[in-house]
C-alpha cells in the first residue's frame, strides 16, 4: 500500500496543473453560469438532418436541412412527437368581394357579383352586362352625341365582345323602352343583338319612321330582334340611337357614339298663304284660300258653287272662280 500513495498523489498533481490537457476543453463562454454565445464562431443548439428522429424528449429541437426556409425548425412537443415551430409560408387569404394575399388583393366581385378580367381600353368604364352577368369594361356612353342622355338605359347600345353589340338590354315587358313618333308611341319589350362577321365601316342603329328597331350598314351583320337595311346615315324621319364602328370584322371596343335625345324640337315655318296650328303635339298646316287658290273639280255650269280664287282644268278649258259661285272659262290651245 505504501507504493500506491505516491502514484495517486502524482495523478492529483497532474490534474490540478493541467498536464492532462486533452480532457480540459470546457469553454461554455467562458465556463460562466451566465452563458453568452454572441462571440462564438458557431452555435448549433439543435440536431440537424433530413429525417426527423423516431424518438425525442419534450424540449428537443431538430433542424430539417432539406425543408424550405422558415419551415425547417421542429420541436418535440410531446414524447416522440415533432411539431413545426415556424411557418412563414402561412397565408392569410381574403374573402368576400376580394381574393388573394393581404399584400396583393384582387377585387374579384362588387356586391358579390363577378368582375370580368378583361383589361379596359381608353375611355371605357366599368358597367354591368346583363347578358354575361358580370361587371366588365364598356364604352362610356360612346364618347359623344347627347352626353347627358347617354346616362339613360333605354335602347342603349353596349359592347358585348368583338362580334356582338346589344341594344336595349334594359327593355323588358315590365319596363318597356318607349319611342314616340308623331302621335304614336312604340314600346320595345326585349333587347336586340347585332352580330358582326365581316367588314369595316359604321353601323347606324335607329328606330325607323314606322317604329321598327333597325340597323343600317354596309357591313356583314346579322341582327336578332331588329331589321337591317343599307345605310350610310340616319334616314329622314327616323329616331337616331347609336353609331358603332367596326374594323376588319370586329366591333371597335370604344367605337360607339350615343345619338339619343329626350329633349327635341321640330319647328314648322309657314310661308305666304299657309297657316300652321299646333294642337295635341301635332302641327296642322292649312292653306289660306284668300291668298292661294285651290284646284277643285271642273264645274258643271257657270253658276257652280265655288270660292273666289278656286280653279279647275280639263283637256278643253281652264276654269276660274272669279267671285263666289261664279265661273269663267277660256279655251285651251296649243302654240
């Protein structure tokens, strides 16, 4: 036993002096109970790999190196149960009339009615299309003509697509579009669709003097709910509605011009011997027989009934009523 004591003492001396250097590498920044790793060249507090360990204890961490950034740190939240701790890919999608991420919203509806994805062109506004049941770009009243009347819905023309125009989408049996021509009111209870298949030029939409919804053009057009006729302008006596231009077999998206008007006037100026009287929305034009003699039937005798100034003629005589109920005549001859 006496030989053992010096050896044991030597080992204690060596441990105390640091001679066994290979077992004295504890640092923990720097062996303090308030550990600070901010100056360490590297820190790896969690296990790392591409496959989550089959077993774990509560509090264990694992960095899954093949997962997307922000979705690769797992914690052991229960025995042998790993849970993703951070997920920056989580989305916050909007609902209702808007869709997409909160930082990139898209207005997909207005009042829960869909909005078309069609890109608008210059001068167009967002309008409701009853045919396609969605909000979509439309011409703002055609950009001309009667600008205030363009806000009316009656017999308005609207761009549906490159081949179709709809006229009077709001005309229904319960709410007809009415057009007055003279003393007659024409009621339109359904819309019309003009479909273009070829041509370049201008189409004229109007109500004819007979009260018929008409499209006049020099294009190739079929029309459901209206009639067609050749035209390069609005015919006399018609009620103008719209013009719309076309290019190479396609309606121009902004090619409409509104010519409707609800305020109008049609004055009649009478000349010498004419008398104009307005009554019931109509103008009655009469002849002043004291100034203008009227042609009447050939009298049976010189005492035939007549008004001074009246006249008549046949193949033999020219007759003149020179005073009331008194006729004279002169024989006709050739020269």
